[in-house]
């Protein structure tokens, strides 16, 4: 019985072809569950499923769709929308014989799943970002809407298990009144073998117009106020004023081109390379994410910079570590969890652009320090193997299935 294959329902409110940490993480979990002989079924919004119509046959797991316009309903009427999700999941449960549910995103799919499954069906919910965290100063967090906040506070404490991908997320669960025994700490992961591949660094630099001899700082993530890219531009200005060494800062992520006017006003555009969204090419060639283009960029850089104000997990930090890059980041939630308060990388206060520039300068000018941080990154990355992480999820599925109903 303990080794029997499982049918796992995996509802989510966001999925591929979007390429954030949530989507890539869910894809990798489902892919590895399939490789272990299980049968995950990802249940995604109709728009995502439609946009994947040409790649759907390449995915190793089953993909199903919520009804069209579901997200529109939720936007206007959150309570009614999650009731609708609950009813739809009940129908899906009966039709597919789900053994355990694995919900991604606390609202709306997490709330809808708990409404359906609490006290009746084995389930876990994994929160992923603005569904659980709130930063009013930058308008970040779904729970700034009091209707959503009420639903999250009401229903999340009734889950069988809430997965915390960092300690910061576990703290948010505790604030909601979730009991310690309901919280499992399972991080996101990376494919360590893929991030260790050899690449033609000179070719990659030519591809993106990056000078061959420049010390390359890389940042990865969409352009959003929480990412702190304005801080990075100001730190770049500080570094240019302090150092005569040749350096470049590349930022890969959706809408990063919008940073150019500010870079020009600061006089740092000559150091800046705004690369837009990367990582999707491999979806058409081979269902492994992130794509080879992004991995090549990681492997070409000399150091990784991550000025984020808040993260749920910060998968880019782990990807950079797996690629052997030394880390410079902040003490923001999610960031400090990954590098454990500065143990595994340089950590500076959120928004302290002068300190961030100092850390960048030290990484450029002190080769021994950089080599030591590289070794620490590689050691830390080994804790985030997808195989280890999927083992933990399977254990949770079986634990919840064993609970009396």
C-alpha cells in the first residue's frame, strides 16, 4: 500500500506558459511525480491551458482546465468564486478518483480546495507569494483586499497541511492561527545537473552584447516594485563612482526594459543590459524549465545580485547557487531564509544601496573572497535537489491519506 501509485489532483490559479517560480516549481514537481509512477493532474485556468495547446503533448503529466471565465468570477466575487472552485473540485474528485490533493496558491485555489476537502479528502496547500505575504507600502499582497483577507483567515487554518517554502511563510501561517502540526517546511528545488553544464561563455556574452572582459553581475526576475531594481540601479551608480574596473549588470525578466529611462537618468545605461524574459525556449524543445538560455546566462555571470524587498522563496537565488555564483542579496523575507542570515551569501539591509554597492565592489576586487562564496553557494544548493523535495511531498500525501476522516 505504501508504494502504490497515487492520483494527485493539483489545482492552481496560474501555470505555464507563465514562467515564474510558482509555475516552474509546479511543473517540476508534477514531472518528477510522473517519473516515480504516480499520476498527477494539473488543473489550471482555461486561458493557461489554451495557451499551451501547441506544447501540451510535450508535458509528461495530465493537464486539465477549470471552466472559462473562472478568474473573472473570482475577481468580482471572491467568496462566490471560491465556492465555485469547491464545487468544481468535488465533481473532478468523483470523476478522476483523486487520492490526494496538492493545491498551489492560497487564494483562490487554496481556499476553494479547503472548502471542498476539509475533513473529507486528503490535501495540502502551498502558498506562493502575494497570496500570503503583504507589504502595504508597495501595494503588494492579495490580502490588502479585505474580502480576500477574510477568506484566507477563515479557511487556511482548516487545511490538512500548509506547506511553507521558507520560514517567513511559516511565520505568516502562524499569524493566521495555523497550528504547528499543520505546517510542513518543504522548499522549492532545482535540477542540479542542468545548472552544472558547461557553456560557451564568450558566445553567450556576444549574444547579449555584454563585453567579454567585464565583471558580470546578473539579476533574474520580473520587473516589480518588490524586486528592488530601482535600488540596484542606484547601487550601480555608486559602484561606477567608486571603481574604475569594467563591469556590467544584466537583468533578465519580464518588463525589465521599462527600467531604461531610470538607468539613463542615473547615467548607468552603459553598464546595464536589460534582457527581458528568458527561459521559455526549452518548453517547445524539451519540457524542462527554466530554459537553456537562462541557464547559460547564469553560467556566464560572475556574481548574482538580488535586491528584492520580499520573496516567498526566491528561486532565482537557489538557481544562481546551483550555477556556482556567489550571492549578494538583502535581509528581506525569503532572501534571508535562503542564505540563512548571511551564512551562504552577502546580505545587506533592504534599500541600503551604498552597502549593496560595497558588496558588489568587494566581490569584484577580492578574488579569494569570491571563490569562498562560490564554494558556499555550491554547498547550499545541494539542499534543494528536486528528488529530495518530491520525496517529502509523497510522504505528506501518504500521511494525510492515513488520517481518519
